[in-house]
């Protein structure tokens, strides 16, 4: 299956008056201008170049460059310069830009919401934590069980995950040992990767 490559589309097709076919000598020639582009999965990413040919409607002969005089070559060059590449020649690039823009905006919104939830914790919040121990990533969960003006109290789960989990294991549970920290240093002491609010013990949170 061809994933990427080059292709072309026709930009202009018009009669070429005053020019006779070099093969049949009939004045039934036409000029065609093509736009070449790079594509991925046949979606145009960006244009490459333009090309022009002169063909005969009668005998179907395509005039080679060495079969026409310099005035015809100059006309073909001028014709190519007068035709612009269409906007859809950049459709793949525009689509990629919109995807990147959407991901960037979405990431900023998620990061902003996470920061708000960390700075204004509520009882029942579940945090996905991450840490780097001897070059290995480890993940765990903690649950907010108490919040007052100065301190935040949490309980942590009993399992450390080697890979980022998308939910707690069915055999996992939160410990009964409570940990307290000052609100002013809560965000710095805990490497919180994600905050789950309105968590229920029986839900598969993600």
C-alpha cells in the first residue's frame, strides 16, 4: 500500500490557438497545466511544482519540448506562472495544523483544570502520582479524605505501578494510614499527574 508519494491535478486546460501539431499539422492543440504535490494517503500536503504540456485533440500527440520553438516554450512558461496552486494543495498541511492546534488547546485546558483542582482540593479527589526511582517510572494513587484551612489529608493505595495505569487494579485499595501536608506545599510535595474528581469506589475512572 502506497503511504506517501507525489501526484498531480489539472490546473488549466485551454485551446492553444495559432499552434499546429507537429505530427498531423492541424490547429487543434490545447495546453494543459498541472500542479504536482506531495501526498500522504492521497491527501495533498504541499505543492511541489507546475508543469505544462501541449497536446493535439486530433491525433493525441503530446508535443515534446524539442518539437516546439522557443516562442512556444516561453508561452508555456508564462502560462504556468499565471496559474496559482489551489488552496486544497495545502489541505493536508492545514489539517495537520488544526490537529496540532486542537491538541495544544486541549492540553492547556486540561493542565489549567488540573492546576485549579490541585490548588482547590475537595474531599474525594483521587490523584494519579508519578515518581522516578533509580531511573524507573512508578505510579500510584492517593485519595483526599480531609481538607481544612491549613492542611490536606490523604490516603494512598497499596500498589506501585510500573506503567501508567488507567484505573486501579481490582485487587488494589486505599490504605488506612493517613498522610497530612500543608496546603502551601501540597502541590510541590506530590507529583500529581492527573486529578479525578467526583470519584466513586466502583467506577472505572480514566
